[in-house]
C-alpha cells in the first residue's frame, strides 16, 4: 500500500520496522513529529526527555542494555547533546543507536542554520542523508545495522524540507508487537570501553580512527550494493555529486547530467567519486549550506569545477537557486519560467507583511504588555519559545536571546558585571525544565539580583503542544509525575516568589515592579495561564468595542492582539480610526478591556 | 487525464490550509500519479503566512514548485492571494476565499490592507481565471464554519478533469467520522456553487 508520509513520519515508521524498542527526544521544529508518530506504534517505549542531552543519554543506556534505539532532536538540540555524543563515539554502542538531527536550512523556526553533517566529521561517525520519505524510512534500518556492525553512533540527518514534505512510501499495516524485556545485562570484561576514563580514551582513539576507515570502505562497496550511494549514468558532459534534498532539485533542473547520489555524506567513498569524476567532462557538487562534500573532494585532489562558487552558502536551496547557479556557470541556457513583473497594473498595492504574533487569548500577552511599560529601567533576556515574539511590535520588550535556557544566565551575568538596570529573564515552563534549573541554581548561589519570569503555559507550545515534566502527562499519554515549579524554585532557596494570573494586568504590573526592586537574590514571577491550544484554556464571553466610548487612543493596539482591528469609524478629535474586535478571533481573555482607559471595551451583548 | 499539476495552497495559520493540501496530494496518489507536498510548520504558523505546495506527475522530484509554474493558486484569504499570485504560470488560475484577515502590520502598524477591488484586479491581471468563493458563508450554510477547506477543495475539483468521487472519498477518509455528513454537504454545496 502506498501512502503519503512526511519525512518525520517515515523515520518513525522505519525505526519501528527496524525493531527500535526505545526512543527519546525533546521537541524541536522540524524534528518534533518523529517521536509523536513513533509513540503510536505497538510494543515500544517512547518518551519526551527534559532536554536533548537527556534524550541521547537515555538512548545510550538503552543501547548499552542491548536495545535498538533512537534519539531525535533539532539541529541546535544536538549542541546540547554533543557532550555525550562526542564521547559516545569512543565508547561505541551495543544495540544500534541512531541520532536523528533535523536541520533547518532557511532558519524557518530556529536561531541559526548550522550544518550538522559537520558533527559526523568531528565525532568520526557516519552521517546518512536521505532525499525523500521512502529513503528516510529505509535508511533508518540500514543506519541501525551500520551502528551495530561498526559499534558506532550514526547520525541520520534530515532537513526541514525533508521532515515536513510528504512523499509516497510503500508500507503495510503494522502488526501487533509485544514489548520485549532486555536480556540480562552483560558486564564488559577485559577491554572495557564504556567507562571512558582517560586511559581508556587514549586506547580507544586509534580504534575510532580505524573504525572510520572501515566505515569508509563499507560506503565504497556495500553502500553501492544496497543502493544507498548510487550512480545514475546519463550524458557524461556533466557529472554531479549531490545528497539529500538537493538531489531532487538537481534531477529537475539538470535532467541530462550524470549523478553520483550520496546517501551517506560522511565518510565519503572518495575513490568511487574520483573514478566518477574521471569519466565526466565537468564535475560539480550541489549541496545545501556548507561545502561539506566539496571540501572533502578538494582535499582529496578530486577536480571540482563548481560548488559554492555558484550555489548559495546561506539559506535553503530551491529549484530557482539551483537554476540560477547552473545558468551562471553556463551549464544550462533555460532561464526558467517567465514571471511577468513589468507592465503590472499601475495601482498595484503594497502587500502588507504578516509577521507571526501571539495568538488571541495568549497567556504571554499581559506579561509582555506590562514588560513593555516597565522596560525603561530594565533589560530583558529572552528565551526560546512563543514568547520570543516579545521582541516584535508592539512590545519590543526583549534585548537578547540566544539559546535554550540562556535567559537566566545572561540576566545574571549582566547584573553581576555591574549592569545598572533591572535584569529580567523570561523563560517558559518547558524551557525551564530543559535548561533553566542549572542557571537558576547558579543565580541563587551567587545572590544575583535578577528577575526570573517563568511563563508557565502548561505545555511546550511553539512546537505544537507537547507535554513536559511540569504537566505530568507522558508522550504515550500515561500519567507521569507532575513537577511543581513553585516548589522547585522554593527548594532552591529563592526568597521572592509570586504567582500571577497570566491575564491579570494590574497584578502583573504590581508583581513585576516588586520583583524588580527585590535585592536578595533572584526574584521569581510565576506567570500561570494555559496556552489557548490546550484543553485547560477556557474561552470567555467575547469582547466588543462601544464606539460611543472609544476615543481612538490606540491603547488596545498596544496589547498586540490579532483580534483587535481598526474600525471604519473615525474619531474626529484625532482623526484616527476607532477600534473594533474581530468576533472570529476573540477568545474573551479581557486583556484589552483591562487596558482601555475609557471603558469602551466590554463583553459582547448578543 | 491530468499528467502534471502544480498547486499552491496559501492562507493564514489556523485556516485549514495544511489539511486541504494534504487531501489534494492524496487525491493525486489515488488517481494513480506520483504526488508530493511540502510546507513549513513552526514559528510562522502563529498568525503568519502559510504556504503549502502540492505536485502531481508521473514522477515528482522537488516537493516544492518553482515560482512561475503554479497551475492553480488556492488562497484561503484575499491578501494572501495577491501576495502569492506571481507564482502562477502564465494563464494559471486562482481560487480565492473572500475572507479578510487583517495582519498586525495593518491593525497596529501603518500598513494598509488594500480594498477587495484592488486585490481582485491584481489577481485578474496575472491569472486567466479568478474564482471568488464565499467559503466562510457557504461553510456556515453547510452546517460548520470549519468546512471552509472542503468548500475550497470542492471548487478546485470542478476545475480539474478528475472524478469528484475520488475527492469526496479522500476528504471523508481524512475528517473525523462525526463530521462526515457536514463535509459531504459542504463538498456538494461547493461543487454546485462553482458550477453556477
């Protein structure tokens, strides 16, 4: 049966088919759906970990116990897990272990565009690079075999375009499967390698180098036999080395060229590529982001005519970008579809941009409205989540944001270095459990006078509502232990803790000001209100604007709600449009009502 | 019989654009063609622009279309149709839902949401045919405002040389069973309206 699966759904299916028994992940776009889908298969255990390093450590333990296992994360999540990953290369694995790194060329939903194929090179383990959902499904099983054969961790690298595109996959309906307990643990005897103390690390290093040579030999023969690496011979005027999603663009733009398609971007079958290069007149490399393959070929003395000189280093590749590069190098002469941009109607309007915004009813709104009113004497260190939109108009209430959990440490450092303004860190509930606990401990210990606003919306919201330790519901829908954030904070020794209703503007203002004055270590504001996409959020009667009372002062626009729009009615005194509320969008959260100085906003009376 | 088709579904996060494009891609597969679809989830979905590419062919390579090659643009919102209309191939067609969702750049900022007349004139300049659908009121008429995407798909199905039953079957397979009837009604209503 052929069905359409996203790359992420296909990875989950492939993992299940290949007998993965345990998988762990922290949600992160574009990787999130891998574990969500895997969790639905029978006979397996799938969990949300509190962060990516925990997820990988979970997988390592499962592997050492003998299970086939998988850890999934977005590209920047691998940075969090890298401490374990780099040494896992030395310890090796027992049960096959695949780390799925979902990279985000184009930074659609990320803070950078790092190319995680580089991890494979620096960690000296293989990197698989599928080009569609069917390959993603198939490669998981082969990656697990390689992992076990060579006792190595393996990265399966996806990208946003692969993870979130759907293509046809051949599949059967999964049969029932019982969860199998692991066999009795076999303690290592003799040459222990899973306890990676210095003496063992020194002994292991040359073995790792040899392992890499062995895997490279495998990519030169077995990988071709299994069709993971393959050559598609056509016209020999042009030969292209490519991998991943770039292969799809190459096939369409340069349909007559011969292609060496790599399913493994590290290590490379260099002699096979050298032989391919010798048989074509011109060799080019088409790859997304870094010149990862190109640099390896050049270092091996393989003549590469074009690569990153004609294809962009930054951003996601597209058909248009591959076409532009091929045109520039004279490889094609078809400039592509004619787009009529001239001779357009004279009154072509400017199309207003549509930036993302906090949803109507969002529990972060009143906090950022209040923060914006108090930002004159404060710096705001933000964190990763929906609340990073606090930087956008109309709030513009965020001064720094860099990575998961960094808000607290940055506010701390700013203050301890002599910062004159109040230092406020804003961090979500899931992010707090991910990497907020350690920096809070550090701030308490060092008596840093900072404000930590924990915006607890009872879910991991940005990635699409995943559970976490603060919700007490597990990935597979079971009841876990819910961790009480206030109790944790108190136990750490924080002396100022105030819980605030997320939609109470007055209380928010009072509590924030009190916290900013606190001078005995960190002051914690626990802002509580459920995300509108959770069942805990309750819609209230909708708001409407009384046009008699509205004086078009614009106060309600400063709450940044998509439901508040300009009406057709102009207030003559300032010649500005009065406000209106879109009944299709309003959730009745009342934040706009609370900030209206003329009491013009109230419950809709129909 | 269709050999090759590029569709571009656009709208605003939360309108059901992704579900509609899922269904359209599956229809391609059920018609015996290869099909792919592509979109980006995450940050942009919070009230931002949503675009989803659907391609049918004997063999589909890239999951995304190239600008200037889209056969039919299906827009769930007026402004978004104008934003994406240059992706149409010459003599491509537009199906547009007559719904306005004012972006924050216009409600809070100084940007101006153009009038419907101006937006339609831009669409008509680029497209060989522009079909304006009152999808929201038709969906309400069908019994559930959330059937907007079924109304849009019904309209699309009348522009293509395909069996409407294939569309209806895929839609019913996709929606929860308690909404099957209302979606059946919406599909029939959408088809009838666009044939008028």
